[in-house]
C-alpha cells in the first residue's frame, strides 16, 4: 500500500475542545495546544460506526454546531452524499471520517479515511453476495434504452462479466 494511505498515527489524531476556535492566520494548530487532547485507542485499526449522517452542500467547520448535531444522534457530517440523497433515499453510504468537523482542519487523514472506507465497502459487498439472491430479480438480456433497444449479449464490453444472467438487481421496496 502506498504510504499516504497508511494509518497516520495517534500523535496526529487531535480533538480540540468545542469552544477552541482555530486562529485563522495560523498555518498550524500549535497555538491551540492548550485545549488539545490526544486520542487514546485500544488499537491502530479503523473503527466501524453505524448511524445517521448529516449531508449538505457546505463544509462543517464549527465544533459547536457539530455537537448540536451529535445530540440529535448524527455521528458524521459530509457533503459527498448530498447529491445522491436528492435523487433517492434507497442507498447505503459508507464514509471514511477524516476530521472532527471543527475549525482545526487536518488533511493528513483524508487518504487513510478513503482507504478504510473502500476496504469496508469491499468487505460489506463480499458478504452481501450470498444473501442478495433472496431479494433479487434477474436483469433481462434485452433492455430498452432512451435511444432504442440494446442487446446486452452484443455489448460484452459494458461489464467485466460476460454472463449477464448472473447480474442481480434488488427488487423494488414495498414502500414504493
């Protein structure tokens, strides 16, 4: 694995008090050391959390606002899923957490967060294959496209698997 995707280390995992706002003109958080707490963990591996993600079109850099969201059972804030959520609510979001949504922005965790989210998504999907058969229907070999019919058997470059009968699509939710 490339070095930038490795665990950055506990010494770079700093949580500041909610009222401690970063001095805008300072390039580092060295002047904020008075209320900085190192995080203690049982292990160096990633943690998995399940819960609500607040998603919008603005970056959250206010620890007090983050704390208010936390009181409403929000465990994460982000911008990436906002567009998807506008078009559908039937989806799963897997996030890599790279900062504490405060004014002490730290880009050192972005690559590690992306790598751990990708690894968890791969793990999750690899365990879904057996159970998805219960809730799935086959994709037909011929679909109607906006430009007319498309014969999937002639479009084998469209997917890595040549056997299109093996592709499964979840059935529509009963709520629809």
